[in-house]
C-alpha cells in the first residue's frame, strides 16, 4: 500500500525539519562555544534590532566564514549524491544502482584528477574546469557500466552491479596512473579523493551552484516520467513518452549531480544508495515523492556525517568517505540480501 499525498507532504515537512535541525547542529558543533540557541538569537537580532546578539564579532566571523559554508556545502553534496542515486535506481529500475557502484563517481574522479594534474597546462583557471571534466567522466563511467552489464549479463541487477564494479576498478586504476604522472600534486589529490567539505568555503558553493540548480531541477521535473517508465516501455510509449529520450535526460542530469558533488568533495560512497532506500520505505515507490524528499534527507544526512567526521577524532578529521563507508557497507549488504531473496 502506497502512502497518499498527505503522507508524502508530511515527509517533505519532516525532511525540511531534519535539514534545518542538522544545519543548526552543524554550525554549532566545534571547539568554539557557540550553541544553537545563540545562533537562533543572533538570527533574530538581524531581523529585529531590539534583540541583542549573544555572539562576538569573532564568533560571527567564525560562523559565517567557516562553519556556515561547510554546512551549506554538506547539504548540497548530500542532496546531489542522494538524488542522483534515486534517479539512477529509477531509470535503470534497479535497487542497487548508485553513483559509486555504477562507475559515475570513479569516472568523475578520473576527470577531475586529470584537470588537477594537467589543468595548469591548458587553462589559467583549472578549478573551474573540474566540474566539466568530472561530468564527462561520470557519463563515460555510467555508459560503460550499463553497456557492459547489458551485453555481458543481460542487464539484470547482479550483472549491472558487477559491471559497475569492473568499470570503477578500471577507472580507478587509470586515476592512479594519472596521479603518478603528477607526483608533485599527489598530496593535494589524495586529500581531495578521500572526501571532505572544509577546503573551499563559499568559493566552492559558488562553483557548484549553477550545476546544482540545473541537475536537481531536471531530476525533480522528471519524477513523474520515472513513474511512467516503471510501468514498462510499451506502456510508457502508449502514454506518449519516449523512453530513450527520458533515460538520456535523467542519466545526464544524475551524472551532472554526481560530477558537481565529486568536484568539490571528492569521492564519497554509499550516500546514493542509503538515503533513497530509506526514503522509499517512508514514502512508497512514487518518484514524484521520492526525489524531493531525498533532496532534503540527503542534505541532512551529509551534514550529520560531516559532524561525525570532524568531531570523533578532533582536532584531527576523518575523511567523509571513511565515515560513509562504515555506515553504508553494512546497509548495502542488507539491500543485496533482500534483493536476492525477492528474486530467488
């Protein structure tokens, strides 16, 4: 039984509340003593001059220049990766489809690494080329995985996952080769690959903002088209839909979302499989509900993961990819097991 419209609207409100709560927690977590209540009072003081802000100028600068852009970037990256995962699962009708498993993240990583290593030789602004190169790499990775899975294993769940693993391994090997060719950039590349949000500040937010708006807008608009695709190609054609065009548009938008996230945060796995599956359990199988709720819960999830990464071993910091792997790998095994039981 699918939840109704009211239930989906309720989960949208719940996702928004989770995102706001995670953001308040994120900007207040850290060595400096700034509480969520202090932040709320400071925001009120901006709107109502009669309310006195409890924050000093130093605390405001810390909040605006360091913590806030990191939280915003966490919400953006989480929303991009989670929504891309949900879209891939819808377009391939495969519960295990994910940017990391389909080769999209590895392809995006290879494209970005090429720019980081060789970009100075072809452009005065290599940083701006990273999302473009990552997008091309993500498209190549997904196309290779899908083609290999369709030709070698019939396009089933297991064959697509195995093809994605093979393509990811190949692209990762190519990435390692590129890293060795750019040994002088090795430390910078490794730091980026392990995943993190605390590097670029507002510059990174501005860099990925246009890609984020385009990718998420296209994916959200395509939600009802994914519902039509779920009925089968013949039924979709009878309803006036061109399945080939829809798949191309959704794959391109999901790959753009993956590329934008990888460009600023590095390789962060499992977000695109964990969050959409949880959301699907909450709202049902309607992608018009799944995708917008996934945007909100994906953002909240990544903000919370980043809090764990920067506080568990403080003053050191864990790579985000390590935290998501600890959380996501057992979850993936549970999904794989349940999928196998349903198909046996």
